[in-house]
């Protein structure tokens, strides 16, 4: 088997395993059926082959699934609607590969286009980890926050103050918000949350922002969710309602250039500036990562106790969990800042385990 074909099938199989692990039995089953279609030289091979030389990294199997989900959500794939809980259907474990392939046969043009569209979710659950970090920064410095997000997608995580959090021992955010995170999101040692955290500015950016206020933007984001994960879907829809009431502009920009421009204006006094991101680092080209690090290091050198700089990020650690890390400036005698591992957390924000 040529190496590239092997890589596509590996990506399909890897994705099937990942879906089974993070709670989409439907997609795990469907991907297993689509892997068989691929191996027999079916339409799955035709559509997925050659789209990217990094099929796993570029989530090529998920582009395929999302195209069909988008059609199901708009009612244009009636074969799938009865099986997709997101469309009001029910899935009881049957193999629906034939139904899926029938949709592909009827919508070839949409699939050709869909295979070129990057998978882009904006997982609101990650606000649980980020807010624990923001709480710690606010308490430590005793200052209001200015948050700068890179890779923000639709900016839903920049709305973190507009969601509610309750560890069972402490709370943060808006207790009336339609997006609530209760004690079931936390496990083991708990972070200390600090009620209403003052935020003076929130800015977000992404190379390809999604407008969560438009039907097209919302449909795109819903299509990338897995059809049997109704809780995630309900949370995303609730976040759309929050987004309407709490607008945050997402600038279209490369993370490195945007951050250099923002931090280049200097760190304001009386405010803790927090640069943050979640599940973004792996997607940035090396030049962008270098530019982000350089912008942070340069601004870090000018940070003072009255104008501290923090870099908060939730990024992959291993197959099971991501790490929440914080680097802070100023640190006397250390230009690189002081780095701490704050927490382990599931990729979609569940099971936050505070370590700091
Ligand atoms: C997996 S998504 C994560 C989105 C969001 N941070 C979250 O946790 O839900 C990765 C995001 O990084 C963005 N991205 C990729 N390359 C970028 C770049 N060079 N500059 C800025 N954003 C980039 C993508 O457009 C995408 O929105």
C-alpha cells in the first residue's frame, strides 16, 4: 500500500478510536464502516485521498463527516436524519455506512467543497480550565484583567466571564448565564474561584474567524460537533445566545502578527494582561510560534508588579488530557518568566484536576 494511502486509512482508524474514547459511539461505528469503504476503493478513497499530505493533523475524516452532518442539519440528507440525535433521530447501534454513502452519492459537489474546509470547533467547556487560571491570576495580582486570545475561532472562550462556574466550594462568572458549569466538571483537588472577576478589556483573533451571530457561522460550528453528543450541542447553542448579548470582535489575523501589534503598544498600568489560547499551538506554523514567543518575551521584559504579563494556555499533554499552564512576568533575574503547571483537563474541558 503506498505510504499516503496508508496515512489516510490510519487517520480514519485513529479518529474512530478517538471518537470511541471521547464519547461518540456513532462516529466510531461510522468511521469503521467508512474505513472498509476506503479499503475497497470506494468513494471514501476518492474523496479523502490527496486532500492533504497530513490527513490526521488536518482532520480529513472529520471534514468528511461534518459535510454529511451539515446536510443532515439542513434537512438535505434525509437518509441520515433518522439516525442522528442532533436532527431529532435516534441511533441504536446499527451500521449506517450505506445511508452515509447514499448521501455522498447525491451530494458529490458539496463533499468536494467540504473536504477543503478546515475543521473548526470552539469548545465552550474549555472555559472551565481557563476561568480557573484567570481566577488565580486575578487573586495573585489583585488587579483587573485584560485578556488577549489567539486562535479564538468564534471568540466563545473570550466570553468566559459570561458563563457560570461552581466547583461546589467556590463560584465565578454569571450565575444566571444559560451556560453553567457545575461541580461535575471538576475532579480531585479544586481550584479556588473568585466570584466576579473584573475584566477591563477582551480581545480575540483567529486566522479564520467564525461569526457566531450568523446562521451560516452557527451551522458550520454545529456541523463539526458529533451528532450523538447532545450535551455539547446544547452548550454550544446556549453559548450562541450568550454571544448575542455579549459581543466580542474576533480580528482576522495571524496569531504572531496580532500579538506583536497588541503587546507592542506596551503593558497598561493597574491591569494584568493575560494572553491565552486553547488547543491552538499544534496548528501554528513554526514562524508564528516563534513570533508569539518573541512578542511575549519582549513584553515580559517591560512587565512590572503594576503591569504584569501572563501567558495562560490549555494545550495537549498526551492522549488522555491537556495541561493548563501559566507563565508569568516579571520574575527578577529571569527573562523567560516563571512557568507553572496548573491543572490537567480533558480535551473538551471535563475532569479539571487542579494541581497548583
Ligand atoms: C482547534 S481550534 C481551537 C479554537 C478555540 N481556541 C477552542 O479551544 O475552541 C484552532 C484554531 O486555531 C486557528 N488558527 C490556526 N492557525 C492560526 C494562525 N496562524 N493564527 C491564528 N489562528 C490560527 C484556527 O483557525 C482555529 O480556529
